[in-house]
C-alpha cells in the first residue's frame, strides 16, 4: 500500500489555468473519490497522477518519491478507463496478460496472476473470448483484471461505470467495493455520480472549476457542507436552498426572515459571520408537514415521485421556485393539493450569499 501526496499541483494550457494549486494527502490503502461537475478538472487531476498529463507546477509524491518527471510505466500504478481500452483482436486472457509480458514476467507467474484475478472477478469462464463477445459489465471486469494482475501500489479509476446501464452500475459498484475491501490498495476514483462517491469513498474531494471545495468523509459532506456548492452537489435529491435575511442571533439560535415569515433555527455555536443576506439550506427529509399557522413555506404539490422506499413531492412555492419534500413512502398525497411545511430547526444550513461559505 502506498500514500500519494499532491502539493500545490497546477495545470495550465497556455494562459488558461485548469487546476489551481491543489493539495491532497491520500492515505495508504484509502479509497478517495474525486467528484464534481463536468469540466471541474477531476479527470485531468487523475491523469496527472497517472503521468498521462504533464504537471505545470507543484509536487506529486507517490510512496515517498517525487514522480513529476517519471513516465507512467515507472509510477507503479494501474489505471482503469471509462472506455475499457481493451485490444479487440486479443482474448480476455491475452488482454490481461499483455502488460506483464511487456515487463518480461515469466509465463508461470503470468498464468497464476491471470487465473487469480479471473477468479476474483468471476470471469474465469470468459478467458478465451474476445471483448466483442462480452457484455459491458464483463468488459469492465476484464479491464479491472488487467489492472489487478500488475499488483500495483495504487489503482486509478476514471469514470469506469458511466457506460453501463443502471442495474450494471449498481452491480459493478458493489464489485469494486468488495475488491477494495479485499485488496486494501490505495485507490483514486473519478466520477460525476455523487451516489457512487457516497457509497464507495472513505473520503470525497469535491472539485469546482479546478479548486477544492471540501474534503471529508461522505456523511460529513452530506450533513455539514462547507459551501453552498457542496450543499447543492452532494445529495439526491439536492438540498433546497432559499433566500433569507438574518434578523438576529445569539449562541443558541438565529432568527431569520424566509418568504416573508419569521423563522427560528437552532445553533450549536455562535455564527461565524453575520451577513444580512444569506441562503437557508434544508434537505428534503428535514422538511416537516405542519399546519398553515406553523408553516415556513406553503405551496401547491405539482409532482409526486413514488420510488418504493421513498416518496418525494415537488411543491411550487412561487412562479420560479420548487421545493422538494420527502413524505412517508405510503403518504396519501396527490397533485394539486396545498402543502404546508416547516424545517427541522436542527437540520438547517446557513450560507453567506457573498462568499457562498457556511456560517453555522
């Protein structure tokens, strides 16, 4: 197992800055996930770790060794790509063995490693087939097997499940989790799917326009997002955010005005800042149906989504604003009815409008 350290890592294309002095310490054996919207720089950052993109500035340390100038073949890492990158004219066995043959590994060692990886990934029956004869999930297992046989110090995954259908994504996500639990290898995983990030990661790095918004365990990012960007990005459905004004606060509570109503939320510490203009964040599960007199917000139910375990309602509270509310899964609700909700006072998030940073 190997630790990876990024120190002030930068990437520029001419005058365009893509990655801005990123600092990350990836612990030995950790499963670290890089998430963010398209174009945020997560795949570029992964490719710099792999050696497939030149580092414009900063220091990349793998296993205590600075590797900025090392070619990919000398970094002792294995990468699994989104498009599998399998050789179509080779069998599964030959695809998995190819890298080892190029390194001069003995035939006996190659056969042992290929058989072992095939057993782990349940593809032993497909070793003599070619990629075109396999399903998408099977091809992804072969790509993972090709990485495993190298016995690298770290694995890099670049959106490996994005080409699979929903059911296969869930299956392969479980396989990757089991594989990591078994091998305990340092893993850096890129995805735009925050469900993948939440279920796989020891820690998540949320990137926004080449900068780190927050690093932490999945539930920490969910329950205590440090910025409005993280609050809106992590969680499905996304957090409800509403404009508000701060009237007053003390050590125990803050008084706000939201949609013309006076609202009180509880604080576990004094506010870090007291801007008049703020954004109030409330997750769908922290909105509670109530009487009109108790309501923070009221509106008409326009859409109901029944997902089995959860039921979500989308409530129009203005011409251009929709509120997402989680209801009991068997709730007797229907489109067109009036809904009144208040927030859980301990489940609210306050953000400074000027900076986008959390203040409570």
